[in-house]
C-alpha cells in the first residue's frame, strides 16, 4: 500500500501555502526504528519538504506574532498510533504536541527553525519522521559592539587554555578578518555570535542557504553554530571581536552534503571576499569528479584570489576485529587528500594530546594537529534567551581551532598575508611524537607561540 500525505500552512497575519507530498513502500526497511522484537518493516509515510515553497506577499521568514495553523490529511495506519509534534531547534523541548490529530494551531514563543515531525508508536517500538521545516527569526536584532561581554577564558572553556589563547589582548581597532563558514549555517539568534555575523550596509546578512534558497542560512544541525562559536564567539571564541563570519549553509539537518554543493559553495564564497574559508564537507573513496574539479577550483580560482581554505583530515568509525585505513595518502579522502597551496588540512588529538585513534592523517597532505575537543555555543538557547554551551569532538572541531588561530595571528600581524599567517601558525606549533610520520609538520597548535613568533 502506498501512503500519501498533504499539508498546508495558514498564517493568520500573512498567508503562506506549502504543499508537502510523499510516499513510501510499506516494506522499506527503516533505519533507526528497530529494537528487540521489533519488525524489520513498518508501514509509515515519508514526508518530504518542497525545495521552493510557494510564498504569498514575499514572506518566507515568519515572525513570532504569526499564529500558524497546519492541517494534514493522511490515510490511517492500521495498528499504528500517530502523533504530530512541532519541535523548535533553539530549544530541546517540544513546542506543541497533539495526539492523533490532523491539525495543529499555535503561536511561536521562541525564535528558531521549527520542524514538523510525525511520530508513530506500535507494540514493537517508536519511530519519528521529519516533515517540513520553517523559520521564525528576528534577524534584524544585532547586539552593539559595546554590549559584547568582556572576554576572559574560564573553566567553562578549557580548550582555550589547552591551545594557549592569551587571556587578554590589546583592544582591537583594525580591519576584521573575514571567514566564510561552509557548514550547516549559523544560529542567527545566538547572543554570543550576533556581533560576528557579516552584514551588508543595509543590515542584511552576507551569506547563502544552499539547502533552502529563499531562507537565511540559519542552522538546524548545530555544527556550524558550534564552529562559529570557536571562531568568533564573544565568550568561547579564539578570535572573538577580530573576525566577521559569512555563513554558507551546505550541510542539511541530517549532516549530508552533495558533491556539487561543495564545489558551488566554494565558488560562491569567493565572491564574499573572505580571507579564509572554513570547509566542513568531505567525500570518501569514489569521488573521481570532485577530485579533479576541486583541485581545479583550489589551484585556479581560490589560490589566485589569495584565499586560504582550512579543512579537516576527516574521521573514521572504528570496527571490531577490522582494520580501518586512516592514511589519506593511501586511501583517498577529499578534500583532505588533496595538495594545494590554497589548502591547509588539520587532524585531531585526543584528550591525552596524542593523535586520536579515529582521526585520519597524511604525512604528505595533513599539515597540523589541534585538540579534537572544544566547548562552544550550542544550537539552542536557555529559557531566558541566553547562549548555552556544550562540548563536541572530532577533526572538524580541530580544524576550526586552527582557522581561528590563523585569523587571530593575521589580525595581530596585519603585515602578513593569510598564507604567511598560516605558515607561522604551523611553524610555531609544539612538536608531538605521535604526529611524526603522520603529518607534514609533526606539530600541534600553540596560539601563544604563533602570536609571538618572529618567523
């Protein structure tokens, strides 16, 4: 039996219509919906979001004053108890929940990206299916520079001490270093980051959403927000008031990015004239087209534009009783395996400051290491709207730290170009025996030494 679903959104203040259709073979195996005694196959509809929702009166970003009504029509599922919920990405709690209802009406009380989810429960278990998403934002609210909290490392951000970020720097009055962040977007309502988002003269945000072209690059996954906090967060950032961030949303809410989106976002990012591009995207093994195309973009387009791309060497999933190849010089992993004067690749250290057993590396392709663990902004706010902080760990977090280090070095030494600043950061790192024969430099990040280096 094929199941169909349609939904419509009606805003009382502004009318917006969205059609959502989808169907799924009832015998399709559902990953993540299995538990002891649970059937391998379960009949549930698959809801997909349209690429370009129909917008009436030009409004695609909703305001908290809008009362939203969502109506559904779907065939009942025999033996399945259904529930609809609306979840706000800015809060871990559910905004609205209804039982076996085909309509939802609510008024948003918080900013964020809302996801409409169908939950289904049977005797065998529970599954959740992501439906369509819409944003409730107030992107015009920006904290003035003087409102930024005076920054000082504390026990809340031990990673800053580990990479030796100076506790105090001289007041900054120079030109900010621009970083294009190619990731899952940035939570535009995070107080710790509002000062750092790059804007046009009219106050509009510089950047692009490659997932939903008519929406701002607002983060649904949380990774891009966390990285932004490492780069320029008022409390958690390495380069804090010295950088401006240009968000490019290329990673969707499931952590997936296409090969074509990697290339097109790199080309698009060059137009925003950044000093550095932070790239959180990769392709493993069978990527012959991206290998040639990405090498060409790096060498013939990005490097002549005097822009540095920083990326991670990548991570592997360890498997019991099976050896996993981690050397990017032997088993190709893109862009980490590529060699270009425009590319700097970073691997991660574990909490004992040795090469992490899940991190990829390459004696010819990986330049530097940094701690894989950091503390930064979460993708949700507290009940009173303040930034919340959490921990993440992988090689992409390490590459974010190196990106921040290069930006800080460049801001403190304006006579350097970005490639010279990167060379200084690499050369001033601490030697680490676990990196010998695994990276080009055999060194790990030390920001204080980079700032005082005479190289």
